[in-house]
């Protein structure tokens, strides 16, 4: 499917180009969603640049993601399709940019592109050029990335309060497991957004060094550098949040281990306290004829009292050594 955005009095008019229909020559932005080979050829003819295939878009090599063509520059970046989900799925989107128009090639449905499509239809202040639409899209992507990081930071603060203020106990296994899963989901979200920021950072650096080819204005050069700083700040925030998540995970596991150690300590102390009476009972349970207290009528009471005395002595000794 191809969606073409052409100039109008209110902004850019959205048109869906049917299969076999020629692309409008006045198109400022051509959004290609899972394009066919024929649609790619039509876009290549209009742009004067080769449109990468799906396999080329999926390549992880920088040389295959950022390069220039005779009529445009080709840049591929990672965008989240639903950034606020527990496991945000990323989609590679290719931007084929010239001084006149922008072509986006995608095989997913990133929300940023959908939002940008609505914005360019309503905002008449956006210049009808490819770089202007591209920077509008970058602004939306960066704002959404910042919002996702802020939301992840808020979830981290809530989780920190639960761990350090309310406490996590191993006796409630479901609560403990949910705490670990929540921290894992936050970490996964931050890691995915870290990949997005790293990809966009390389993309903007490439655009800054090849801006003359797409006729970037001085203001757009400054905007490109400003976007690069914003992405760097988001990435640094994600790195700090990732470190704090590691600390929180260690603290959560440490608190549960401490609680379990206290339980084991109680059983160990009980074993030590009841060891002397067990020894006494074992001695008086021997079947020897010449035992002094065997025929003593107070022997039973004496052995019981001896057991209680051994328990008391062991208990007070442990208290004195501050082991209890």
C-alpha cells in the first residue's frame, strides 16, 4: 500500500494510491507500507534513488542502513511500533530523503508515523518539502521516546517504594514473582528504547554530514544537532535507569534472601537449644544395669529438670553472646 501526501491549502492532503496507479508527481511524502516490487520501481523512478528491499532494510550493517544515492540519501532506523507495551516490538523504517520529498518504507505500523500523518494534514505551517516532513516526524519520535523513558522511570519509582517501604516477602510468592517480572518488563522496555536512540543518533549524524545533498537550511542544521542532543540525553537517562534497575533487582533478591536467612537462623538456634536435652535423654535411654538413677524414685523428675536446666543455660548463653 502507498499513501501519498500532496500539497493543499490546509496542509498535506492524504491520498491512497491504488495498485498500478502512478504516483502523484507533486507528492511531498510517500509512505510505503509493505510495498510490492512494482510499487518500489514506481517510487525509485520518482525519487531517482533505489528503494531498499525488506532484506536490505533488516541488515544490521551501518553501510547497508546509511548511504547516499544519486538522487537522495537513504537512512534506516529502528522505531517502536507500540512503545508503551511491556515488550515493545521494534520495526526498521527506511527514510529516502531528497530536497523535494520524503519516502518512508516500512513493514510495521509505528505509531509515530501515524501521528505524523495526522499532523501534516492539519498543520499548514509545515513547509511542503521532504526535510521539513522528516524533521516533523523526528520530533514526534523523540517526544514519544522521552515520554516512554519518563513512564519507565515512574514505574521504577513505584517499584522502589514497594520494595523499600512496603517490603517484599518470600512468604507471598506471587508478590515476589510479580515484583521480579515488573522490574524485568521495565528493563526490557528501557533496553528497546536504548536501541531506538542509538539507531536514531547514528541516523542524525549521517544526515548532518550529508545535509547539503538534501539542501538543509541553517535552521534545519541546528534542529538536527538539537535532536541529536535530545536523543543523547534520553539515552543517558536510559543508561542511568538501567543501572538503578540492576540495583533494585539485587536489593529485591537480597531482602528475600535476608528474610530466608533469618528463618534458617531460627531453626538453627532451636536445634542448638534442644541439643543438650536430646543428649541427656539419649544417655538415660541407655539400657545398662548399673545406672545410678535407674532405680531412684526421683530419677524421672531429676532427668526432666536437668533437661529444662540445659535448655535454659543454652538459651541465656546465646543471649549473652548476642546470638539471639
